[in-house]
C-alpha cells in the first residue's frame, strides 16, 4: 500500500469516516469515536495492507476459508447443504462494553434457572400472582410430567441470548434460547475462518479467545456426572437437521460422541450407547432435539428419533440431560414482560441488560395500553404458535397493516388476548459490512452464549456470532434471521495469553475412544460404495478406452465387449430399457448389446444413469452416508465426497472417457486419504474392511467373466486392466498372455494389492483386531464364515479356479458382509446381545 501524504487521513481512518457518514445516526460508533473507533481504525488499516485497499478480495478469501473448513447449513426441505455465509468484516466489541454484556447474560441465565426450578418445583411465582398461570400452561413447551422431577445437575447447562444495540449504544435482550441453543459451533467456525484470514491482525487487536468457554462447558457437564471419567454424547436429530454440520463440528471439537436416538437404549434405568463392543454406559447428553421428541414413552408417542425410557434414566440420576426437558417454557415472548419483576423477586436484583419493552395482552391493563398505542408498537405471538391474527407467526408493525389485516388482528386479540404480546419498535445500530467491494452499514444482532463451568458458575463466551441484515432497514422486525453472519471479537488493551482447548496436563492414553455401531456401519458401507464406484469406473474405461479399443480389435473380438456390457448390466450400473420390436441391422456385430455405439451408451448410462450401481447413484449413496458421519471424516474427505460429478460437455465417447478418468482420480484421492490419513482405529478397520470385501467380490466376478476356460487374449487383457495388473504381469511373464498365470496374479497372488487373496489377508487382519463378544474362546458366526473363505483360497490353484468356484467364493463374501452387519451394526429394535458384555 502506498504511503499516505502528510496531513492526509490513513486508509483506516478514511474508511471509518466514510462509513460513519453513511451510517448516520443508526450507528453507535458515531458518538463513540474516542473509545471504540480506534479498534475499527486499526482493523481497517490491517485489512488495507492485506488487500491493498480492495475489499472484494477480502470477501473472496473469506469464502475460500469457509469452503476449506466445510462450514455449512441446510434450509428446510433442501437435500444439499449450503455454505455458511460469513462476512469478512468481524464485529468488534470493546472490553468495557463486553464486561456489561457478560455480567448481564450470566445474570439472565441464572434468573431463568431459578424460574424453571420454581415452575417445575414449588410454583411460588404462579401461586403469588407474580407470573400468570396461563403463561405456563399455554406453552407447548410446558410438560406437567416434569413437575417435581429433579434433573441431574442443573436445568440449564447452556444458554444463549440474542442481543441488539440501539443507536445510542445501549444493549438489549431480544430473545432467550434455552431448549437447544444453536450457533456455538458456528461461532467457533466463524472464528477459525477469521483467524486464517486475519492471522497476526487478531493478535494485534488483542482478541479474546473462545477455547476457554468450550473447555468450561465440557468440564461443567463432566462435573455433574456420577463417574469421574464420564462418557458424554451430543444427541442430534440426524443429518437432515438444518445445523447438523455445526453439531458434527462441535462433537469432534469437544470430544463428545455424536449420537442419534437409535444409537441409545435404556436398561434398568441406565442409559447406554450401542457400540461395536456391545452396550456402553453414557452419562450425559447435550441434546439438540426438542423435548417433545426426546422420549416417546414420556412425551410424544409418535417420535421416531427419541430414546424410550430416557426420562426414567434422568429421574433415576443415571443420565444428565442438557438442557432439561421443559426448559423451553421460558422462551415464550410473553415471559419477557415479567422478567424485570421476577428478577427482583427471585434474585433481589434489577436486570443488568433490559428487554425490549413488552406487554402481554392476556391482562386487561396492558391490553388496553396496547390497543390505545397500536400504531406505535409491534404485535407478536405470545408463544411459538402463530395466532389467527398473525398467520405468518412473525412480529408485524400494526401501522403497516391493511385494513382487513388490522381488523382480523383486533378481532382475534379480543377473542384470544393471551396469544399476543406487543413490543416497542426498536431500531438497531449498524456494523460495517462488505457489499460489492464497498464498506456499507448494515443492522445486526449478536447471539451470546453462557455455560456452566466445573464449579457450576456461569461463564460467557467472549464473542459469539452476529447476524447481519441484508437491507438497510434497522428495525428488529425486518431483521429476520439475517443475510449472513460475522465473527464477534472482544478486543482489549492488553495482550491475550495463548490458550487452546487442551488442558495443561493430561494423562497420555492411546485408546481411540468409543465407536458406535451406527458409525461403524456408515464407515463400512462408505468403503463398499466407494470401492464399487471405482470398479464401475474401471468397467467404463475398459469399454471406452481399454486395450482392446486402443488396439483396434473391437470389431474383431465383439465377445469381450459383450462381456463388458453384460457386467455393466449385471452389476446394476445400467438398467436396460425395454424396447419394442425394432428392426435389426444386418451389418451390426452379433452381440447381445448391438453395435459398438450401444456399448458407449451403456458406459454413459453407467456414469450418469439411475441404475442402483451407476457412478452417480453410488456417489449419492456415499454422500448420504458420509453426511451422517461428519464428526469422523476430515474436511478433505467430505469435500471430495460432496463435490458434484463433472458435467457432460458432449455425448461422444471421448468426453465420457475423460469424465471417467477425472472421477477415478477423485476416487483414488479418497482411497489415498483413507490409507494415509485415517488413524488405525476400529473405524478405519471397518472402512477398509468394506473396501476389501467389495474389491474381492468384484475380483470374483471379473475372473468369472474374463478368466474362463475359453478366455481369449482380449479377455485376459481386459481382466488385467480391470485389476490394474498389466505392468505386474508383463514384468513377470515375458512370454505373453496365458490363462493360468493371469488367474494366479489377479486371484491367488498374496503380494498383488489388487488380488482376491490380498483382500482376504487384509480382512483376516481386521477381524483379528476387532472386539469379541464371547468370552468362552469359541468363534463367532462371522469368523466361521471367514474360515471357509480362507480355506477355499488356500487350497485353490489357478487350474481349479473355474466359474463355479468364483461364484461360490463371491457368495461366501456376501454372507460374510451380512454376518459382520448382524454382529457389529445393531440398529433399530434388534435385540441386544448381552452375553459377555461389560456395561461400562
């Protein structure tokens, strides 16, 4: 960046002055230049040096960081995830302002804890009239069955508040989140992306770190468990949840098991997780599903994602649930109208952070005030359900309603006044955002998180994430969910000590941790589908560009091509279409698939078609499986699996072959990541075992199709191509192609990594290292099947490996896969195998 001329403002100062001029009175920085603006000026100066004054480059770099991290979310009804939208410009909050925010958020969390204790305990606030009973019983989050139930530890372990700052600089609470607060993971990922982008600039700004908050939260949950080294899970609704990517990241970062309801079971009031070693006790759950769905025996009997008996385990003190069921009763908008008075009753204090002024229409006095000032106020639902007068379920400005809308609202307010609240029309302060390469003011809200630490005290995350509005209108009611998010940085005058989530002293251990049955199942089938996709690509390449076509032998040896087409169909890669009687071309080669161009059509269908084993279908299966195992896959693996297939630019054979080659490179990259980057844990063993079983089964089919007694030279060449063994064969046998040597190399050679024997040897190693359920030394069913496979291969010779033997071996491998699934992948309502298990 060029030096500034004497007397001229710096780039940072110039940007700041320009921004304040655009923001006008909608920005608290306008009257705060002496305190907060110095941080903004320092930030702008640093960004100017990084980008040479080009803000569009800054946003592009942030987008790349988000893509690298794999941060994503899903909109309701959408199958594919979207990249998490993050502004390159963070929101800066000075340490003095943050002290006020942190104290107010911690106070509010404690107030809601005490209020929940009263609601589900003695109910003094309702009995004394301080809190109308209709506000409690009118909420669908209230569960009478929880009255008198003492949860393990506390009712609230984590809490979030949405805050807004008005143009004068005063912070106010807009919403409380206690059921399953969303966003802590996004705050963490925003910070990771911003740190990669800003680098040393964050250090110079003395930005407070987030890691101590997550460490405190983990210690707080552990402290209320009965065991000194508890097992903690994050209970997710599943991969189709909007914030599943965030949940997977949090589970990985905190060291929690990412579990679904089907992974868990209650036995004798104890909570257990299904693992490859049997049932293992789980001590605490951080739930991210609604209370209504937690336990079909206690709440909604139609829930298919809950855990039957979970409430019995909680009531018996065997399981801690964060947050406790029923906590959502205090989230209703109407409760905010009574919190100032409740704070004085329950804590003897005034609220440090005020609410938006709120009036509940269920009382005559407030309702009269609302009707008299209707045009000045926002009207909102009192509870989570949309009332008749507000069919969209969102706050609305009464003055902007049409005559019919206003009449409908007033009529329903008189009929069911308890369903409505009124709030003051608050305008938000703005923050700098980058739009089309320019710095523009945009309204924002901040979500701040608080969690219990190991001593039971509230600790507040020094930051959070901001939601930035996509329009310049700064009213809360039009803010919505925001167009994108931003990192929230708490900046101070002193340098921040470098800390991370890692404790200073921890005992060394090499136990890789617990592998749930569902995760093992997913990793196993991910390996099978990826290997199957690679095998299909080899068939496509052999059909379009293998040694036969390259040598010009296609017209002379149609039988080999016919066998390739048969394999594409029999494998499920292509589903043949039914054709009515068509005139046959007498000059076409006599094979069951017609002319060569028909085989090319088969190859294209095997790549892009809807067959159950087409490459497109298999990649879709792999993506669905991988999305449910995000906490155990690296960002590189997920990025390769999630990437769309290359689009077809032409229908000719060369274009299809080029796409097949590109895709095979992707499959090879995935295989390389698994081989070189995955720790040699049980999870890796299941993934690799799935690959080995699939590769061995394909080897049997290929030998049966191209290695029969009548195999031609083209058949044997194709077999070597499909098994990637051309170089090995030619280096070993100079005399040329012969049936028995080819069979031996691709089936029986234990040193060939593509041979059937090599796969069986690897499977043997995996099975020996997996846990056993029996303690009597007897073999389990899957082991017995494997011994038959191993015996058949050990006694086989190249001469005896005919089609019958290959089919028998393939069937035994399929039987082995089913037996492994039955033994290790206990799912749904299958009975538990209790013999020999240690329920630890």
